[in-house]
C-alpha cells in the first residue's frame, strides 16, 4: 500500500516501478480520486478510510492475481 503523498514526498516513482514490473499495489490518498485513478489501475482507498478496508483491498488484489495466474496456465 502506497500513500500517494507521504509527508510531502510523492511516491509516484515507486508506483511507476511497481506498475511496470506488474507488481500489484493499492493507493491510500486524501487527494481527489480522479487525479489518482487516471494514472494507475490500482485500487484507491480514500482517506480517511475504515480500518478494515486495506485488508479487504489486499484480499481482492490477491484473488485477482491468483485468477491471472490460473488463466495463463
């Protein structure tokens, strides 16, 4: 999970590298959602979020990745 703007330091370079490598990730942000969603296919958690949302989003990423592996086999 990446915070899109962690203490004034944008994580866009890290997100770009993860996306290029095909590594699934999710984004937490207080920014306007359209600005974040335009750049990545990653799930976005809008801050403040419920404490259970990250676990649910990670589970969904895990299921999606497992499904991708099965469809390629």
